[in-house]
């Protein structure tokens, strides 16, 4: 991890205190304690219970609930679970988010497997024993029924969801870039996120968040169009 902050030593100390396991909402059950890799970021307002394993470089956003009180939940390297997602699994089944998996805001994953580089869109529901294939995308607000299999590199949508077409190279590139941005966000949060008191005034000259990320191609095109019109 590259750290360019001038006051890194103090910054690191503050961040370690903030991100210490005692400040996270992590709970054991039946003596089983969650495992969170030191290079992962789990927001203190996420709830992590029991048999949950968060792998290297993962991001878990505020309000997410990963409840490993029936079955195991595993986030593999570089995956992200965003704000207000719910992950839960049945006994004897491992819910797995594969490497570079991408779970959008508000999604529900229940006893399912999300393969490498797959994406689940915002507010979608993935039911028991469903499998989302490698580099597949489930569109926002879709419902994947129990036992369904979405093949690799397919776009799935609907209620119930079904594979509707193969993803284009451009769509896959956007997905990969979006996941990379969350991996970068993991580094940024570990380096600089800390609790503060909010200001009471708005300075129009205040600096903006320096995210240093590329817009998805479709959003960049919209931005260019708005500037030219």
C-alpha cells in the first residue's frame, strides 16, 4: 500500500485505533470468531457475526450485515460488499463471494455462490444454492431464484432473473474498473478514514474528495455530452 500522507506516523496510529477490532461490530457465537485480514477494510458500522472470513484487500461498507450464525460466509481476495447488503447462509453451506466479486448497495445474498469477477447489482436478491458464474453480471433489482445458475460472462435480469445475453468486452471492462475502484477505496479507508466532528458551515472553496478514479465509460460520455451542450 502506498502512503503519501506527510503525517503518516500519527495518521497510522489514529487509524489503527479507529479500526481496532474493539471498535468494530464483530461478534462471536458458539465460540466461533470472525476472521478479518489485516489488509481488508470493514466499516465500524457493518455487523460481522460468527463464522465469517473476510480475505485480503476486501471492502465491507457501512450497514452491511454478514451473519455467520448458521453457515460460513467467505469473502475472497479483492471482493467488495457495499452499504446495507445482507449476507446469510444455511447450515452446512458456504456462502462464497469469489475473488474480485462485486456486491452492489443493498443486495441480499442467501446461501449462494458468486464466482470470480462476478457482479450483483444494487438491491438484487440471490437465493439459496444459486450460482452466479465467473464474470457474469446480475442487473440491479433482479431476483435469482433458488438453485438457478447464471452462466459465465452472461448478463442476467428480471424477476425471476434469467440470462439474456453475453456481456460485451466494454461491459466487462467497466465491471473490472468498478471493482478496482473499490479495491483502491479499501486502501484509502485504511489510510485515512477516521471519526470527526462535522463542520457547521460550508466553505465554497473547500477541497473535494480526491478519489483519483476514472468514470465508467458511459458516465464519462454523459459528462462530455453535458459539457458540449
